[in-house]
């Protein structure tokens, strides 16, 4: 899915994310592209692949990326 929560309020983002997690928990693999609100969305995820120009820069548990002191640099390239 490509940015299914873009432009939604925080409440709607949470509702959509929880629905996607339920689908995933029922056995469907989800590939979710996140560019907007990464911190909010990553809290719902298990594993993250950070890509730049189609190349995987890193892959880690979402909790590791969220806790990383260089989160902005790692995930947002800043």
C-alpha cells in the first residue's frame, strides 16, 4: 500500500492503521510505504525496511528504528 493514511487526521490514521494491523494479524502480508507521519505509523509495525532510491539502506525491528537516536537521519534522510 502506498501511503494509505496520507492527509488523514490523527484519529483516522490510527483507525486505518489498526485495520491494516488486523488484516496482517489474520495472515496477510502487508507492504506499507510510509513517507508521512513515520513515527505514528511505525508504532504499529513489526519490521521496517528503509529504502533510498530503491536500495535498502537498513532493515530493523520498528522498535529499534523508533528508539534510534538518529531516527530523523536514518528514516527521513535529514
